[in-house]
């Protein structure tokens, strides 16, 4: 079966084409248009600009796919209906509805978070590949610009949300603190780069560490910005201080994530941990988690699949369909900004 996946929840426009056969998948195209250069001058994503860019980029990406493929062969369209930025989602929705009408196809509504957790099952390579199978139960941690959610999965369908952030998401804090440091958007990868040269670590707070599986990062963000303001009062912000602050910030965030995972590991008998979403691209996080849980099966997506893309949507669409999700006619498709 051929599935065309479309991603427009935030600032990445993604269109991908996959072919599937029972437990196998072949990636035919994974087209991505990143908008970070446009949002950079504003220090973060501007929803209305994201919508405008999706509208502009979607036909261009689709044209690249059409070059070597007759779109009429597609069986389904898969579209990420949320959670995400409303104007961005609406822009994608209009495009996918028109395309589905033109091709006379149904649309698989894909939850963006599910695309993140399923992404650990595939490799970003050419040719046919077997879809990885995992043993349940597992803990699933989604860490992105919009979410910090921890779940217990008994199977792909049977899951329980253990906790989520009460305020900012982990990626959002990295982005906002990077901005305060004068680093460009998106901040996560910039903080990761600077942190490589960190020598001294500042002590930063870990709010509500003992309160179950909920997260809270807003207090940490404020403490970081206060610390930065204090430093700037007395010194020029030099490269080493930026490195030290970056290292301290990501280490503190990652220690919080690991602490909650450790608590959940103590309370539930699980056979592995899935960590996905944009922040999971971070190599230090990957190292810290592996070091902390040496005997545990840890599933990360390939770095390129950690952040948003159309392939994750097409693939999640396939698995959801296999699991019984009903594809919808274009006029029945609705988007939701929040989970
Ligand atoms: O999953 P994603 O692409 O979009 C959302 O669903 O939000 O995640 C984007 C987030 C941004 O906050 C970005 O700064 C962060 O992921 N991110 C990283 C890295 N790459 C992206 N954070 C830390 N280290 C990275 N290497
Ligand atoms: Zn995402």
C-alpha cells in the first residue's frame, strides 16, 4: 500500500511517501522544508507565518514527489491533525482536503504525538526494511517543543498518561533560554553545541521533583534568566560563560527527565523505555539515559526522525490504520491545537 504523509503542526513542512507490506516499509521520499530561518528573526515560531510558509511549501514538496510517482497510485493520505499551532494546522488541512478530493482518497487522521512514539520502529534508509517490534510494557517519554509527556504503554493501544508538564515543555525552555543567551532559534541544538565546551556547572532548581510524574519547567526558566541577568550585571557574557550556562541548563532538564523515569521504573515493571520528540535528538540526553539505565532497552528514533517530518506521519498513519483507525473523507477532517 502507498501512503502519503503530511506534517504541518508547527514550523516544519513535511511530505513523505512510503510503501508498506504487512510488517515491512519502504521509504520512497521524505521531503522537508524547515522554516527556522524565517522564525529566527522573531526568536520563536510565529504561527501565522508558519501557516503562510506551509501554504507556499506544500505544493513544492508535492511536486518533488510527483516527479517520479503517479499520485493516483496512493491508497491513503495521512495527515497530522494535532496537537499543534492552529493556523499551521488549518493551512495543512486545506491542502490535504483539496488533494484528497482531487485524488478521491480517504485521509488517516494522525495524532502528532503518536507519530513521535512510532518513529523509533524504523530506520531512515532506502530499500525495504522490517518494522521493529518491541516488548511491552514500556515507558514512553515524549520531549518536544510543545510536550513533555510520560506514559505507561501496555501495548500500542493500551496506554496511560502518567504525567505531563504543568507549564512549559522541555524544548520550549531550551528555546526560550537560548534566546535569552542571544542564540538563534531553535535553541535546543544551539544549547547542545555550546554545552560541549562547558567546564563549570551552575546549580539550577528542579521544580516539583517529588510530585509524582508531573513536570514543571517554568521556575527553572525564570531562575536561569535571573542568573543570566545577575551575571550580565557584573561581567560581559563571554563564550565560556555561555557554554557553562548551556551545559548547566540542559544537564538540569535531563536530570529531571531521568529522575521521573527512574521513579516510574521503580513503580512499574517495564521492559524498555521509548524517548522521542525533538529534544530526543540531543546526544547528551541519549548518553545520560543510557548511562543511567545500563541494563534497560532504550528506544530512540534516529536523530533525523526525532524532529517533525512527513515520514513519521505516513508511518504512524499506516500503523494506526492497521490497528483499526477509520480513515475519513476529506470533509470530515478536523484539526485540534491541544491534546
Ligand atoms: O518534535 P519537534 O520537532 O516539534 C514539536 O513537536 O514541538 O521538537 C522541536 C523541539 C524544539 O524545542 C527544539 O529546540 C528541540 O526540539 N530540539 C532539541 C534538539 N533538536 C531539536 N533540543 C535539544 N537538543 C537537540 N539536539
Ligand atoms: Zn513534534
